[in-house]
């Protein structure tokens, strides 16, 4: 089923890019303004810790997140996973110093990044069965956390909305938060406080936060 999902996504996003090019519509964004709001929320809890850290972008598209980080002078080392080869080729022409991989992230082994991030990749379900998509999405989130040494951030469409489209996937933010805090780490932010019908979750590794909060006063909070 994972391969079927990837082939489906390659087709849908590939056709959009072929039609609209490196524009918001070419990567299924409404416009640059809301796209950058997503990035602002995605990086909100991470950026204070970024000092040249590695960031791996899952579903990188044409690397608009990299462009956003550069424009805002956020020091980072960027790489990404993207399954549409035409987007990769375009991005490498624009940013020849970055690394991009055309692959199924779930098959990745022996890689580690300071942070992994994902924006919009969980949204477009197209013709995939919702149960299969949900399973794939949670597997992807778990993989992202596994290959992050410090933390991860991702967004998703929320079930708390005023409309639904059949080709989009909506997640219950309470359920998503519960999954992250019980299966991954108790150090979780959830942000549902912005105009878009979505939410952003940031999850930190315990070991990283232990390095941030040093001293005997915090010892008991990191025992388990």
C-alpha cells in the first residue's frame, strides 16, 4: 500500500507542477501568504535552537521552506525528500548546495538529522483509502521522529473546520496530540491558534531538552 500511495502522490503533484510550475498552485498551496504562515508556525518552536543545524524537509516540493529560512536569516543546513523528480531537478538548479532524495522515507536507514519537518504532505489524499492514508501518515510521523536527534515539526488539516473536501485528509488534533505524547515523547507543542484550518505539532526528544534544561532542579523530570 505504501508504494501505491507514493505512485498516486507522484502523479497528482507531478501534474500540478507540470501545469503551474514553481508557484504556490504547483505544489497545492493557495498562495504565498498562507504558505509562509504555515512555515512560521512550523518553525516557531524550533528556530531559537537553530545554529546551523540540519533540517530534513519531508515532501520538500520546490524547497520553498529553504527559501523562507534563507529570507528570514535562519541559520540551517537543508536537505529534503521529494518524490517528484521534476521538482528535485528544478530545486537543485535553484539551490545547488542542498541535498535532495527521491525515495520512500519509510525505507530510510542509518540517517539522522537534528530536525525533520513536514508541511502539507499529509493533506492530499486524492483516491487513497482514508484508513490506509491514516496508517501511512502515522508511520511517516514515527519515522520522522526516529531520524531526528533533537525534534520534529509537522502540520495537518484539522477536523475542526467549516467545510470538507473529499480529496483531502483531516485529522482530529486531540487524537494526533495523544499519539505523539504517548508514543513518541511527552515534550509536545500543539498549535491550533491561527486562521488556517490546520494545526501544527512540534515534538522534542527528551535527551535534547535535557541538554537545554540543565542542573539539579530539573533532574527528577528526566528520570523516565
